[in-house]
C-alpha cells in the first residue's frame, strides 16, 4: 500500500533502524513501525522492510564523519579510537563528550546521513509503485560553521566597550604568542611586534572588531579589520584573526571574513 514519507515517518524509521536488537517492518496502513516477530502473518503489500543498519555501517559512518571533520584535536582523538580495537562505539561517544561543539556536529551529521538513507529507500518504493522518485536535493554533509556560534561587532559605547576590550586583549595575546612560536625567534618576534603596533593604534572610525562566541557566551575567536574609508570602499585589511584551538575546524575564520564583508 502506498504512503507518503513525512518527517514523522522518517524519524520513526530512523529510530527503528538504530534498535539493532529487533527487526522492524513499516506498517503502511497504521503508518508506524512494528517488530517483525510480533506479527502472526506478514502482508508484503502492507508491511515493508525498512533499511538495514548494523555496526559495520555505523563504523563507516564514523569514518566519514572524521574524514570531513576539520577540528584537529578532536579529529586525531576520534581517529585514535577507531584504530584502538575494543569498545570503539563507547569510546567514540566518550571522546565526543570532551568536545561539546563537535558532539553537536556529529549528531547533525548522523541525522542527515540516516535521513538520506530513508529517502533512498522510499525512492526505491516509489519506483516499484510506478511513480517518479522524489526530487530531493541532498545537502552536502560536510563540516561548516556550526549554527550555534554567534558573530557580533565589538561594542563601541563606553559602558560595554570595556568587556569587549578585555576579550580582544586576551584573544590577541594568544594570537601574538602563536605567531612567535610558529616562526624562527627573531622573525616571529618581529612579526608579532608589527601586529601589536598596528593594533595598538586602533581607531574606531576606521577599524572595527568582530567577536565570535558560542551561545553559552564562550569566546571562540576574534577578528580586527581596517578600512580606508571612502578612498577604498571595496577594500579592507584584516589586521588580526584568531580562533581558539578548541573551536578550529568549524569554518569560523571564513565566517569572520564574511561578516566584515
């Protein structure tokens, strides 16, 4: 019996797929999943086998997630889990708990992958019914700027500017320190000193700063931009751009550039 694949039905099927202790069928009459062993008689025109899901497919999904994850610390820790042997799934979850933002990204990634599997399964049914398959545009499931990050221009009024000044000072100190450590002693020192001198002459009329934070208010990064005003209205210079190590790999640096544009 034909049925329409709604978001509710899709979620029911995904939930059933992950219950590897039972085999489920989809009841096209009552529009619900049922455990196959509870049925006295299986009607093939009413009950449809849902997509299979097992530990091998789960492992491959984790591999794909790691392959698109750009956060270097989390990526290496998760990769280490896959090659460790025993307790892969449990240890994978444990590592994700150490990186809350990556954990959220994993849940989003997994949800998209599972829903795409259900969509493909439904398209196969549509073809068997002599109907056209769904023309769904599948989203590219790759790492991007996580939507729980907030980007804002640093405050300019006297009441609120002190807090943002403190954030920028702390963030830029980390930027300078990393700059020095990445280059030979004198070169690193000179470049860091040059950046410090440029930023020390910060002028609100020509420069502004963008601060990125999690929704909980934790600082993720900052960017300072210099504009030459009317003489070059389509051109600006990034004086400094820094992203906290724990939040690298989410595309925050690129988003900072888009925000000031």
